[in-house]
């Protein structure tokens, strides 16, 4: 039990630091993240620029703070989109069963056959490489996973006695779904949504690295990695610090997700 509590604490601290950094980047950065400074290009980390400067003399710390804001915003909207759509689809599919369930799951399984990043790449080719195109593409890519998890939970809950009692009392099917079934699906939804937040940040970074994310000069961790790749031998910090930000963020999300799973899943509590 102590191990999982420690994991949750570490994860919570890392995610809190990420959120504070992103929030601070909204209002203040040490330097203007867009301001060019050719006299100080590729300056090593030091008192003037704590994390150095890039090939255009822009402050790396300032750009990382703004990149954290972009990552959190894209991750939050992506997870919200996928959670709302996937929950509604899974709820209707699992409760209706029959041919409705069959049609919905056939489409859902077809989407699941594509790797999420590959499906997002295809959708970005249609909607264009911009912030909201990424959110929509990743949201569509992650919706099938949420729908499948919610459907499985609903199929189990559908046979419980309190659902039958609700129907006997004359409650409508819609009322029963949203009043009695949906609240009992919150635990798996929360755990999966936490993991999806990490997937979204990693996918956005990968897409930005490939040049299909938020277009420059707006900084994101992914396009900072891509821009620093040609200078990696003479300015290792250009790849080190964005990569470290991504790694620590994913570590924090995974640790927090594991702690939430252990806390919310009664089967895991039974193993303690």
C-alpha cells in the first residue's frame, strides 16, 4: 500500500509542477519566447539563460514554459473530446445491445484496427496541421478506446438488480442510463482518461516533431526537439530539456494513473 501511495505522491507532484509551469507561462516568462537574439544564439545554460538559447537566440526556458501550456491545453481538450464522445457511444451501445450494439461496435472495432497515431495522421491530412486539427484528430483516434471500456462496464451493470428495480419503478431508459449506470462507470473512465492525457501529450509531441503539429514559430516540446536535432552535437541542451520535459510528464501521468487505478478498482484493493 505504501508503494502505491508513494507512486501517487510522486505522480501528483510531477503533474502539479507541469500545471503550475503551464499556468505561469500564460502570464509570465523570463524572456519573450518569440524574440530573436542572434548575438546570443546557441548560448549554453548559465545565469543569463538558465537553460540556454536555441539557434535563433531564443530563451529555451521561456519556450519550454509556453510549450507546456500548449501540451496541457491540447491534452485536456483531446481527453475531454474523447471522453465525452466515447462515454456516450459506449453507454448507448452497452445498454441497447442487439443490432444497435452490433453496428456501433463494428464501426468502433474498425477504427481500433488503426494505430491511434496513424489514424491521427490521416485525419490531419484532411483537417490541416494546426492546434484544433490535432485536438480533433487525436480525439477521434482515442474515442474508440473509451467507448469499448464504457461499453464493457455498462454490459456488466445492465444485469444488476438495481437497474431492474429502476425499470420496475417506471423510470425511463435514459434516466436509468444517466442516473444509475453512468455514475458507476466513473472509476474506469477516470483511469482511462488519465492515461489518455499522457497519450495525447506524447502524440502531439510526435506529430510536432514530424512537422504536423502546431506550426512554428509557436513553441511546443515536439517542434523544439525537431528544431534542435541539427544542432544536437554542439548544443545538446536543445534536445535534452524538451525530451526531459516529455519524459517527466509521462512518468507523472503514469504514476498517478496507477495510483488512481489502485484506489478506484475494487479488485486491486482486494490484493492489498
